[in-house]
C-alpha cells in the first residue's frame, strides 16, 4: 500500500504542475491482475482498484497502515465496477456486478475476493474505504435501483444525472457516501458553480472518457485555482479547502466518494462563478 500525505493551501499555491500531480492525482489504478491501494491521510481514506484476470484477487490488510487482521476489521468499503462483468465474494456469499453496479461491504466482513467473468473483458473494481464505527449490512446497488437526481441545463453545458448508491436513500453506511455522475452529450461541466465542503473530503474517479479526449479538473481555494489534466481511470484527491469541478472535451462519467462528519450530499459551501480566480 502506498501513502499520500496532505498539504496546506499555502503550500498548494506554490506547487508546480508536476508537484500538483504528485500530490493530488492518482494515475496508477487498474493494473491488470493486481490489487492497487493508496492510503491518503485525510480522513484516513483508502482508495484502490482490483482488476482480476486469470485468477481471483483477495483484499488483504496491511499491518503498517491498518494494524488489522483483515482489511474490514475496523473499516467499510464501497466498490464500483467500471469494467466488464465480474463478482465479489464476501465471507462465502457471491455478488455479481455488471458495469456501474456498486457493492457496499460493512465492517467485520473477513474475506473479500474479486473475480472477472472473462479475462478478456475483466471487471475493473474501484475501491473506496473509510474507518467505520458501526456495522451495516452488505448491499448491492444497481443504477436502476439507486436514488437519481437530474440537474443542470444544456444552456450551461452541465446537464447531468447523479446516481446515489451508497447514501442516506440507498445502501446505508457509517460515513462513506458514494455514487457516480454521467453527463449528457454536449455537456461537459460536472459541477459549476463550484463549492467546497469543510466537513468532508472527497475523491473523484474519472472514467468513460472517449478516446483522444480528456477532462480538466479544477481544484484549490476559490480565490486561487489550478487544474489537473486527467484521463480515463485517473482519480483526484480533494481536501476540504479545495473546490472540485471539472470540464471535459466531451461528455464523460465520474465516481464521487466522500467521508467525514456527515452524509448530507447537499452540505456544501457554494462559491459564485464571479468570485472564482
């Protein structure tokens, strides 16, 4: 497991492009045949991926970061499949996930393994984990069964659907809130006006970006913004003092996942466009 440390807004303002990417961009996810895990010290977040090919993969604890006998001894995890069909086995129970299905697995589950239906079209499981102080049952949430919000307008290029899967109106959790957003053709902005939320950190995973297209992810304090250029399968770590807003050269999807003090999706501090710099 690799470790990412946090930084301050003051240090952020002096970073070069490469320093920004090294600190906030995760571009090492989804190696075939491996589980990849990154420990981000903010809210003790763990993000990762599992791409099983010819053999199943197991989710294992790291003694250095977790000091646990098994990964979910004191944690919960959300798992979104952005690849081919596959399955996740939790303590002997198998859950089949098609693309865009999300599985919540609660604290106390000892064994989690990942498998693809076909090595030629492997599942690509995106993992988001936070510490958990209560136990909630394992739950599979398909997009058709999730809470959906239709937001934005084509006139402002941000017409989109938010699919809330691990949420107060979906699979219940201790602190994890997770889902994905899909933009309609012709829309590119995922969040504008921008906002921060003091009470939760967030991770964005960008995917389903068309070939030869990209997304510009804007971050930083509202008065001093920067951007990261991201490609499919890249994730951005968003601390509490940073906006998190993106514009693509074409429509795309992204997964958002948060942990912190509460689970209110609309608990945010908005910044008018005219106040951004």
